[in-house]
C-alpha cells in the first residue's frame, strides 16, 4: 500500500462478456437481480433496467439446476432485445449448477465456503470456463467459511484470505487468469482488513487478479449508502478495486448511481503526501491511535482535539499523512473537509468515502463536515452515521439487511421498513433482516437478533447465532421479534428518556 500518493493496484485483464476489468480499465459497476431466476420475463426486464441505469454487469442467483438451466432463456431474451449486459451466475451448494450455468453466462461466482475443491469439480469448472471464455469469481463471504477453515482460523479476515488463496492457487496452477476475487462482509472493519490482507497474500505469491469490492447487507436509505461508501471508499483510496457493487435493500437499479458516484469520486486523487512515521499505521489490524474516550461530531465538545482540515483533492491521503506525522503521536484529532454538494446523498457518500476510513482505521477521533447549505442537524446525523458505519460509535440500531435476490422468500424492502419503524429508536442493537437461509445466518453473524426467511410466508427468529423461534407465520414475526427483545431486557419505549 502506498501511503503517500494514489496509485491503482496493477492487475491482469479479465473479460466479462463485453466488459474488461483490471489492467488499467475503468472500474466497472454492477448489481444483482432480486427476481425469481425461473421468471424469464421479470429477470430480463430488471436486467435491462440495471443496464439502462449504467450497470454493465448483472448477477443472478442460480441455487438449483432449474435456475441454472433457465439462464439460457434469460440470456437469449436479452440478446434478442439488444441488451449486451454481461451476465453472472451466483452458485451456492451444487457444483453441477456451476457447470450448467457456465454454458450460458459470462461469469460464474462460487463461494469457497459452499464449494468443495478436493473432488476435481473446481478444476473441471476451470476447463469449462476456459473453453467458452467465461470468467470466474472466487467470492468469499464472512460468516460462511468452510468448517475446516473456520475450525482453525475462526470467523476472521485471516480465515477469509486462507479460503480465497486455496482456490486462487488452483487457478494459478491451471494457468487460468480470468479470475476475480472478493472478500465481502457486512462489518466494514472486517471487510477492509480482509481485502488488504488478501492483497498482501496475492502480492507475496505474484498474483495480480482483479478485485471486486462490496459491503454485504448494507441496508437501505442514507445509512446503507454511507456504510458502503466507508468500506468501498477505504479500499478505492488505497488503489484497490476493479469492479464494485453497492448492496442496498432497494430496487437493484438504485445501486448503480451510488456505485458510479464512488467510481467518479476516486477517478483522480492528486497530490503527494510524505509520511515520516509509517510504522504508526496498521492497515490490517485495528489499533486506536489516541486515548480519546469516544469519537465526536462537529457540534459536540472537542476541547483538546487537533482539527486537521483537508485542502487537496485527496482528503484521505492528505489527512492520514498529517495524522501519522503528529507530535505527540497520540494527540486526539478531528478531521474536517469542506464540500459544496447541494445534494444530501452526494454529500454523505463523498464525506463517508473520504473521512470514514480514517475513523475505521483508528486514526481519527472526530469528524467535521463543512457543507454550506446544509443544516447543523442534518450534518450531525450524517456524521453520526459515518461514525457508526466505521464501527467506532453506535448511536442507533444497525440493520444488517441483505439486498435480496431470487432466493428471497418475502418482500424484504417493505419488511425492513416495518422493522425500522418499530425498532429504530433502540440503541446499540444490531438486527439482521435476511431473505433466506442460504447465507443469512452466517452473514448476520454480528447481529444481536435475526429475522430470516425460512419458507414462503414463514420466518425464523435468531438471537445471535441461536434459533429462538422457527417457521413462524410472517404476519406474527415482527411482534414476536419485539417481544424477544423485550424479554431480553433490551427494549425501551420510543418516547422513553435515555
């Protein structure tokens, strides 16, 4: 990692349909359908909306043989309509489905935690992809590591890297370089550490595969956009990332403008910022630099804090260098940056991407967004959301909500809205709202409570990783979730004083 100036990590070129990523190509944005993969018309219509919004790569779930085979009809219909979107199949437990999908799509994504590599299926998939010119994504998810990896490494960034490298070495041994790799988590600190560790591991072995970035289960609204911007922004600022997805619990085409905004924001990062004390920085392990008790926002007391304001077009590198060179080294710091953005979402995304990583890495202790035209109350809320996304201060309920896909068993966007309406006043709670059991329980590993689709119209409730109530009717599930929180002594009434 170059601390002093911005430089994109060099990677090989991978072709995904008509899109080339890596090797200096522009960062590509993508999304994923939430329609039933067996419903050709619905999938085609949604893919075309994503394409028209500016997303050239679209992923679909292929959880079973039937869905894998229907990808042929979907691709055929898209091409008949003149839509050139690159199509990616998301594979889960069945290697046979990867083989079926690879006959029809432009890229196949597998999760090493759900895919064996000791029976030759992966090698056979590589050869099939090579023959058709299909790319592969090795997509590691925090919370769904293989048992043998989990037993040794636990649910850690290091375990995620071990999982990815096993499969990448097979690709290298087979001289197959059309490979993309991702290390996703809903926990931004875990996600950023995993990607940085992965880059270190790949560089040590001379691997230059492109990287797909994303924060899973980011949620919706401004909070979801800020959470994605903190995690993705930290890595884009390091020059890491060749394609990105902003996962929102909304219509998938809504993800594209946010992803494009991030790409454009990091298209140029000017300036050189000498760092005399790089040893003070630990990019792959969280280490709080100062003894400040709690990170603050601009309108809270910050006596004794140094206020460092960015003046360049590369706020993160400029401020990071200034913080690392401070004397005394542990002086509390508030980072400040001015934005002229009239649009609230644009302002929040840019500030989260620029300033959030400094909090995420333990370097800064406060945040100050200077934005004329926005009220102090609005900026206060945005700053608190950034602190929460950076996992340094929790001031509201955090929702680990999946963006939904063709596996989702209920209207997750509407349900998330109802759950937020009942629980958003609670403090220091994390609630997972997941569409299905494929990745849901693992991906909400950090949650205090989970609301997971178990079947059509049926919900399973979790306390942490423990199933509390299984297969309950959805119309009762929210009340039972509230009652569970109440029984655990973590409920307060909305109008109660702290």
